C-alpha cells in the first residue's frame, strides 16, 4: 500500500527533470531563431521560424487527428497534406506578392471542398462528422500556424511581434507556475476545476503579471538594441527597430496592454487544450517532447494568442 501511495509523487518527480531539460532546449532554440531573424538581412532569417511553424502545423494536425478519432484515411491524408503546405504557401506568396493570408484563405476553401468530396464519394467512411472534425483541426493547427508565420513576415515590427509572442507566452507559463506553486495553499481557489484541477486563480494572476513582464522585456530589447522609428538608442543593429507613430500614448504602455491581452488569450488557449484532452480522455496530446507531451501541449497557448499578436502589431503598433 505504501508503494502504491508513493507512486504518483515519484512519477511526478521523475518527470520534473526531463520537463526542465525540454524547457531549457526550447528556450535556447527560440533565442537562436530570434538571433537568426535579427541578424540575417533580406528576411532570410525568418525562414527558421517558418520551419518551426510548419512543423507545428503538420505534427499538431497528426496529434489532433489521433486524439479525436473517427477520421477516414482519405480525410486524414488530405488534412495532413494541406497542413504541410499551408505555411510554405503563405511564406512564398507573402514574399512574392505580399498577400500570404489571402492565399491561406483560398487554400483553406479548397481544402474544405476536398473534404466535402470525400463525404460525397465515400460516405460510409468519410462521414460529415469526420469532415467537421478535420475542418476544425485545420483551423486550429494549420491556419493558426500560418497566422504565426504572418507575424514572422509583417512589413513592420515583425521582430518585436515575434519577441512578444515568445516572451509573453513563456513568462505567462512561468508566472502561473511560480505563483500557483508558492501561493496555492494560501489562496486555493481553482481557476477551472473540471478542465484543469491544478490551475488556480492566483496562478492565473501570476500568469498575467508574467505576460506583461514578457511584453515589457520584448519592448526593452527592441528599443535598446534596435531603436525607435529609425533612431538608434543604444546599439542599433541591422536596421531592426520599433515603428510607432502614435503620440497619444507611450509605446511601453501599449506593450503593457498587448502583454495583458496576449497573456489572457494564452491562458484561455491552455485551458481550451485541456478541454480537448478531457473530451478525448487523454492526459497529453502526444509524447514527442519529454515532460511536456506533444507539440500541441507546448504550442497551445502560442497558437491561441497568435491572432491577437497579429492584430495588435498589424493595426495598433504602426
């Protein structure tokens, strides 16, 4: 009995080391990709991020389809094939014609037509329910990955947007973990007991603070090591700087608001992923990343808040 009682604690402790190691490698990779994007001229440094986003689309789609089940072979093949081309399609069209998102929308429409054809010509296996699942899969894994690629190829403030996307989501997770671990006994109110029993309200507050800090840190990096509106502040490099035209509000105040909004959506995205896993009776969406689970377990927050980051940097910060 003692051995059975101790098993969960031992298991949790055994997962801690690979989880930390995976997190460290993840952060190092992102720092390397940011350095590549910042230093290589002509937009070629952005290709590293595009490769990652393409992998998220493909592997994420495979994890999602395996989790929900009820998908026929033709539907699965079509979905994974479109997931594989949606990010490269966006990149090529965006770099040549600057209409990458329009290309993504057209590709998504064609993809839906192919799925509908499967339902017509193979109704026994390719059900309408399966078609709806695949459409949602492509929206979640494919289109949102293309949205992240769109952030990567913004005409202005692309570097700042990528930094916010990365730092806000990472520090949201970190802040939630630190506050939740340190204060959950003092303030034990659960955030969403049915979806994720371990998440607390105080952890969510810590996540918001962490997200804001991440956005501020991103601003300081781009401000001091890039510049503002073409003016070098400290050590501008490679013509990367923040473009900000508003005189009614300071840029750092805008970054605080962007960090807050991004952190909120990042946490909602994490809970949404928990809802999917609960619906499917799974603990993790995959086992590719030791201690974390699958690609979607790691990138759920980033996928969910990517549209907010794109809207903020594509319309507000100009």
